């Protein structure tokens, strides 16, 4: 594992604090490659925020299922199909309008 400490080069909204994390060398290189101009700190901040959002959603779903019972997967599949059909129809309308 590689020890990495990053200085905050770019000011971002909200209060920030400098910290250090240990990452595998390959992980850090992949982050640096993908981060580009936004920088490693901003890239990691965004990734952690997405993970926190996922965990909050999982907690919300677990609470809702505890209160109301598990989600009916057949109902979810039916709604997904309705949404896909809706989007597909609107994409077809937009494509047709573009070619007219």
C-alpha cells in the first residue's frame, strides 16, 4: 500500500481539512489518471460523497422495508418497463422530429 497525503490545491465550497489515506499504488495511479485537472482530492471527495449517498439510500430502503415489508420485485420490473417504454417513445419522437 502507498501512503498518500494531499494538499488542498483548489478551494472548494464547505469546510475542508487535510487528511491522509493509504491506497494501493495501482488505485492511486488509476485515480491520478482519471482525476485530470480536478485533482486527486476532488476526485476522492466526489467518490466518497457518492458512496455516502448510496449508503443513505440503502438505509432508507431498509427502514421502509422494515415498516412496510419488502418491495415486490414484479411491481418494480413492471414500472421499469413502463419507464423504458416512455423514454423509448420520446426518443423516437425526437428522432423523427430531427429528420423532418
